[in-house]
């Protein structure tokens, strides 16, 4: 079990069910390019996600410190 999630290069079948569960539980997710997760091309994605909003913000800040692009 994890509180944070980072994955690169997922296919649609890798994230469809999990993203619905996360959304229903009140979690947040976005792509590494700062895009809304469901915007644009859906076939292959990189994603960061967390259930806790504060943890999600901290996770994005940590990634940004290492030159990733989360907003």
C-alpha cells in the first residue's frame, strides 16, 4: 500500500480503473506535464497521484525540485 504514486508510460488499461477509484475516494492526479489527467491524448500517460491533498502538493513540489514539470 502506498500514499503516493508515480508511473511513467502507462497505457489506458493500466490506469482507467485506478483513476476512478482514486477520484471516488477524493484523491488527485495529473500528468508530469502539468496537464489535467484526462485532457488530450489518453493512450499513454505518465502520472502522479495521491489521496491526501497536502501530500499531493508536497509530492509535486518534490518532483519539481528535480526538474520534473508538475505544477
